[in-house]
C-alpha cells in the first residue's frame, strides 16, 4: 500500500486561466506531482528494505530521495490550495494585520515575496512560512524541493518557480508568471493556514 497518494486538484485544470493554462496545470499535477508521490513511496519502501537487510550502504541516496520527493509532494499539495479561480485581491483580518506588522504593509510584502521568487537561482520556490520559535511569518527561498529552509517552519503560501510551472505559458519571463500568480492567490486558504498555526 502506498503511503502517499496524489490529491485531486481543488478545481478544473483550466480554472486558473488566463493566468495559468490548463495544459500547464494538467502536466504539472498529473505528471510532475505524481512523480514526487511515487518517488517518496519508493524511497520509503527502499528504506524499509535496507532496515530489513541491515544494509545501509545506500542510505545517503535514499534519504536525499525521500527529502526531495516528499518535499515535492508537500510543496505541491500546499501550492494547489494556495490558488483559486476566485483568488486575488488582498488578505483580510488577522493575516492582513500580521503582514502589516511584520512586513510593513501588504505592498512591501508582495514586493519582498516577488523579489524572492524572481531571485531563485535554478529550480525552487518562494515561501511565506510561520516560524514557530519566534512566532512570526518569514519569507524564504526554497531550493529544489527541500533545501535552504530550516526545519520547524510551517508553509502558509508557496509559489513554484521551477520552469515546469510556467515555461509553456510564459517561456523565460518568470516575472510575468509571478505577476499573474497574485491574481489567483487564495487568501482564504492562506488565512486558514495562519489561523491553525496561531491557534
Ligand atoms: Mn512544480
């Protein structure tokens, strides 16, 4: 029995058009996200085999495979819900207040997050996450699917800036993709995540 399974998209493939095409969403969800799910399950199975055999010769590879693929599964599971055909606009309530408090204003936050996304070298993500120790939101660049973000933070808003996320629609112009993203951000979902971590 596989441990991880591919979640359904919470909307149709083409629901985010014209900002993200149905073709991109279909490939991204059905092929890319599925590959991370499969890879995470395979890594767990192979670690089970290693324990059973008492042979940990490949443990470094398997742990890297697990982190990469489970990272991919988690990141995309958050990302799909972070978007909505009814998205865009601005956050409200306590999330809006926290963004004002910790980033100065909504505009300063979006400028920071946008620059973070545009600056990712190679494949990765921009992420707004909750730091449990300081009890505050922080913006990170996440490299590949698992690098450069400390353990112990909880994702609130993630933007995939791997080329597979935008190349069919925007080719090399990542800035246009990031600009489009703000039109589909599901602030209700981000607020729900914020409410859970601050409860
Ligand atoms: Mn992706």
